[in-house]
């Protein structure tokens, strides 16, 4: 089973991280890190408590606390075994830390390692509007080889529900890692 790292931070949009996790678990071993703020936003937006969330994780998922800097994936020698790192949703705080090489917690560290090992890094930022600082930090990540996206569902596929809009964004993240899915209707695809 291929391995992948998923980080959920304290930006609004816990549902994006939750749905990406759900999709990844269908065919991957997932190393999951949720920041302390990520857990707070999770409870705020979905009513799920940290203990209940952790209790329900399946066998093909290993959870690390944001402070577990000694975890295997802190090391390039282990992160290189994975497909890369997804941060979704990504706060502007985590974006700024990674863009400036400040590895204060395990999420920052795995992103830093992904960039140095030339593994894929996808940061799904959620903020609106953006300051020049955010934009400059996005530029830094992009120049360093990562991919930055602001969660922005499309309308050309005629979404009918909020779920459709979430699935579009999640599908675009999975596309980046070459992971098959049926989450959104592609442009001019009559087969769905
Ligand atoms: C309910 C709630 C919603 C938030 N939404 C956002 C957001 O959309 N984008 C963002 O950058 N920060 C948002 N924040 C602030 C972050 O949680 C905060 O900056 C935090 O320090 C980020 O830490 P982390 O990156 O380690 O998770 C939100 C906080 C709360 C409590």
C-alpha cells in the first residue's frame, strides 16, 4: 500500500481535510497530523471531539500529534517513502512558517522535508482576502517546488449541493497526486 502524509491545520474547512482523509484511506496508508488549532476548528465546524475523532481512525492510518517531532516522518529517510504531503485545510500561519523555513511543529517539519527531498507538497490554503504577506509566502512555496491552491470550487460543472463543491476541491487535490476518483465531473466528460 502506498503511503501519504495528510496534515489538517486550523483554517476553516475541516470538511476538506476529513473528505481527503476518507478518499485516501480507500487505497493508501495515511500518516495523519492534526494541529491543535485544527482540532479546535474541527469541533467548531463539525461538532466532533478530538477523542472521538482519534478513536475512529482505521488501521491504515497512523496519527501523530503536532508536537511529535521525533516521529519517523520527521526524517527525510522516511518521508521519501511516501507520495508526499497534503496540507488541507492550510492556515496562513502554517503557510508562513513553511515558506520561511520555521519548523516549529511536526506539520511544518514534514512540509520542510517534502520540499528538501523534492517530494510533492500541496497546500490548500483557506483565507479571504489575501494580504501581500500571504501572496509572497505562496510565491516562496511555489518557487521552492510546492503547490499552493486557495480552496475555490468551480461552477462550470453545475454543482447542485455544497457537497458537490467540496468534492470538486477534494478531487483537484487528489488529481495532483495521480489518485483516481469520481468526485467531480470533468470538463466535457459525458461519461459520468
Ligand atoms: C473557527 C476558526 C476559523 C479559522 N479560520 C481560519 C482560516 O480560514 N484561515 C486561517 O488562516 N486561519 C484561520 N483560523 C486561525 C488559525 O486557526 C490560527 O491562525 C492558528 O494559529 C493556526 O495554527 P495552525 O496552522 O498550527 O493550525 C481560524 C480559527 C478559528 C478558531
